[in-house]
C-alpha cells in the first residue's frame, strides 16, 4: 500500500502533532507501507536524517504565491505517476493548497485537525471552505475538534472522522501508593502561554497554602517564567512554585507529581493529560475541548470550569486529603489509556480509513 504525507514543516518529534506523525510513519513502515514524506519548508531536524523515512523539501512558500500551487501540482503529478493515490496532509498551508492540486492530478487528500481552531482567521476559513470541496476526509483527534471542524469549515458529516492520538502502553507501570510524605506535589506540563492559564493554578495553590496546605507546584514547560514568578511572589508562595523549563522527557517529572493539572482555556486533545494518565496520576483539568472525552469527572480525575480558581482549589484539596483516591483514579487513568489510546488502536483506525478511501476510489 502507498501513502504520501505532506506537512507545512516538521520541527522535531516532541511536539503534539509531530509526535503523532512520527508514530504514524513508524507504524505504517513496520506494516510494509510504501511512504513518501514531504514538507513545504525544511528544518534542521528534517535535514538531520533522524526521521524514519527520507524527507523531501518542496520549497513551497506563501499560499498567495502562484508558484507554491505549481510546485504542489508538479509533486502531485509525480506521485500519480509512481502509483500513489492518497495524500494525508497536516497543518494549515498544506490543508489549503493540497486538496485541489492533488485532485487535479487524480489523488485524494485527507486533512487533519488537532486543535480548537485558534489559528482560524476569516481569510483562512474562506480558503478552507473553498478548497475543502476537494477534501476526501478530515481526521480529527477528538469529538470536540470534529464538531468545530464540521461547523467552521462546512464539511459534511460523512467526511469527518475521529481518531484519537496513540500512545505506547507496553512500558506503563502499575500505580503504587507510596507513604505520604509532605509536601504534596501538584504538577502541570504546559508551555508558559496565556491560553494555558497557569496563573489560575498559581492562585489556586496560594489558596491551598492559605488554608494550611503543605504543597508545592512544579511547572514543566518552555516560555518566560518572569510574570508567573512575579505573581507567585505577590501571593507569598516563595519557593513553593518551581519552574523546570522545557524538558525532552516530561514523564520523568510527571512521575514525581502527586496530582496533575491542566487548566487551559482551550484544548483539542491534550497529550499532557494522556501522559499524566500513563504515569498513573489523578487529573484535575478544565472542562474544555476534548478534555471531557479523556477525563470522566470522579473516575480518573475531576473537571472544573475554565477560570474557576475556587472550584480547582476544592478539587485539589479533596485529592490532597485522600491519597487512596489519588491511587484509584491513577489506576483508572492507566486502564483508560490502554483501552482507548494505544498506538496500535491509532494505527489500525488510520489504516482502516486509508483502505476504505482507496477502495472507494477504485470502485469509482
């Protein structure tokens, strides 16, 4: 079987979408698929030779440049001549240019949507609604993203498919309740950006400390910590708020959490929550985007409304006082990852979609 994957660019295999593409390419290669992998614009990583298959640079620039469309069409003609019939694209520019150019050359295009459309602009939406006429399928990584994609890009229901992200499950260790030794470690893995609302979590921790709680907050993620450090200082938290910066292996830090938090105002499908669950940690997260599809309130964690600092504080306090509940929720989270979010499940669902589209094309 043959498949081409096209992306705007590929920076490294640690980011959310890039990590899933890496797993998809690895898995399909092991299954014997013949793959072409192309990027509009190359990066140091794609030129390093570390990706599982060779990476082709198409030299595509701005969407408004007619030369960009010509380059994609020439690449599509090459794919068709080599017997390829299906192209799976990721990111914004490829989603605009590829569907009509690939169809013009006789190929089908699948687009991917993996967030709540924070990058949508009126111009992008107009372009996507037009070029979406040539989209064969859209793969979304949560029901929330699928609903948004159908509504915003005006795609028919039968073209939108939900395939959850996939994660390795063979290395997961069972949760073990260790003796409680204060302080309780509350942790978050998130980049230091306003959309992650880390200031809400700092205020929540300040509320716990004010009530006599012996807790520390560890924040793992890249970005400028200065404004958050200033807020922690204003709230009298001192060294109770610790910044670890960006980490290549965040699970090593998650393992030391007692409670894991994600308090974003928008999420498509959170890789951080899955990493928490893989490590057997109870989760407190905001009720936004795909989060309620992963966390069932009261089973493997708690859901709070976006911006509800008081509600977050209550849920954290509840877990702080009940170590056995933390263990039970962590165990349920691990079981949920194994059942729903394994790499194998993700691969199988992609392969089933690819085969269906290829079969339909041959029949047509």
